[in-house]
C-alpha cells in the first residue's frame, strides 16, 4: 500500500508539472517529516551516496567532448559525410538524419544532445523538402536514442556504476544493437518515403565524394575511435578516456579545424556544465527515492514477482520487456536505471541471462522512454523544434518504436548481438 501511494504521488506531481528530480526529493522528505522515523539528513545523505561513484566522473568529460565537437564545425562535416553516403536514397534527408545520429552517438553519448544537435539543423531542412513536421520530429526523436546505445553512452556509465558492471563490456556490447536499430530505421524510412513520394538527393552516389567527405571529417571521427578503443583495449579507464577525448576534441577544433574560438570554448563549457548538472541532479534525486522504495520493500517484491516467471524464459522476457517499457513511460532514463536497473539485472540472472546481456536490454528499453509521453524529453524537444503537433508526432513514431521493441527481444533471443564483441575482446 505504501509503495502504491508513493508511486501514485510521484505520477501526480509529475503530471502537475513538478520536475522529476524535485518530485523524487520531495516525497522522501515529506515521508520523513510525517513519520519522524529517521533524521531529515537522510535525504541529502542518500543524494550524496548516489553520485559518489568514480565512474560517474566520466559523464562531464563525455558531455564536454560532444560540446567541443559541436562547436568546431564538426556538425556540418558529419552531415556532409552522411549526405554523401545515403543522401541519394529515397527519403534522403530522413536517411541522413538517422546516419548522422549514429555518427554523433560516438561523440556525445546523450540522446537529448543528439536530438538538439541533429534536429536544429535537419528538421527545418526536412520541412523545406516536403516532409511533414510530425514525421521530421519523429525520425529525429527516435534516431537520437541511438546516442545512448552506441558508445560512449552516459546511460551505460550510470548503469555500470549502479550495478557494478564493466563499462567497457557494456560499451562493446552496445555497438551491434545500436547499428542494427539504425539500419532497421533506415529500412522503414525507405518504405515510408516510397509510399509518400518523399525526395531523394539530387547528387548521385560517388565513391570520390564519400572519400572527400570522409577526409574532411576524419579528425572528428578519430575521437570516438580513441575513446572507445582506449577503454576496450584496456589502455585507460572510462574516466581517463573521457578526459583524453575531451582534450583531443579541443586540439582538433582549435588546431586541426581552426574553428574553435574562445567564445566557442566558453559556450561549450557552459553548455557542458548545464547538461551534466541536469543529469547529476536526477542521479542524486534517485538516491532518496530508491532508499524509500527499498524501505517499503517495493524493489524486493518486484524482483520476486519477476523471478516467478524465470522457469519460462520466453514468458520472462515478455514480462520483463513489458515492465521496462511501462516504467520508462513515467521516469527519466537515468532515474529508472539507478532505481530499477540493478534489480532487473538480478531478476534476469535468476532466469539464466548474463548480466551484460540483460543490462543492455535495460539501457535500450529505458532509453525508449525518452520518446514516450508524458516525460519523453526527446519527444518534446523534437516536437518543439519542428513546431509539430504532439499527437501527430506520437503516431509517426509508432513504427520506429516498434523497431526498438523488436530489437529488445532480439537481444535476448540472439545473445551474440550483445555478447559477441565483449567476449571476443575478453571483457566477459
């Protein structure tokens, strides 16, 4: 009963417009003041404990890397490369949107940052080329979730910290699912574009054009290679990798491209601080809320309930995916990952699924919540940029969301998708 009241209170506060982080702080504080069971200092203590984990230090570095790259004329170069590769396909700008998100995924690790970076440039261009605002926003929003799947991934760092997993193993395991989602989205986009008569690029595909665009983008593309390669190769930790790549991004922008000015640098640091703070306040707020759920026994009850399906792996997977999608509808991905991630991984282990495999399903599933109302940040941001009707965007997102749900089941059904690369690299 206590758990039901707590969750109902959280949903009501969110629907009333209270920020999610504040709601997750207010409810435990109100409970403590009403019952007097523990000191009110428990709330800030739990907030501190939630963020006092070394792997989380990597997050600001990854965010700064993305901001430095976006301030260094990289966006235009990546878009040019994407156009050279897929622009001639039917639905060319929509295809460019998806491929660009896959490239930017290797630079910022954030779905929201991906939505803002790609959306502000491509959504207006798509609308001018005849795409509806709703379709433009839908493609941008769902494609941006790839930013949290292909490494580096802020969501994976948070889950690795919460569940004591290897960041490198999660990064390696996310490569194939992320690319698979991108390719499946491109296939569906082609089908929709043919049916609706959407444009294709006027300039034909050319190896020479791709080579020129690749050469111009090479400095930017080296950054994610160094970042992921350094971690997977065991040369440095995730935190050290973040620092190295942030420094490399600065050198590329300031000296290779010579486009990073002092004003750009100041703006990149400012935006990185704001975005990092928005992530950390949610992580911190998850601490006292998770503590209260544990006190009520909610997490243990849910884990036991899921474990009851462990005898039938197929039924367990269906129920687990359903639970992930349901929870993801009401809370931000970072909060869900911290509060429910470790429990879902433990329940999956009881059903015979390796931790890395189930952890990646948790990440992809909760990232899908970034595009579902009422708290889908990417959904609202893309709709705002496109000036599109929210209900229309929701309808256009359905086929793309079904792709991600299908991939969730494939990740369980075909273990090599998530475990192949980590095992080949000796990370698990």
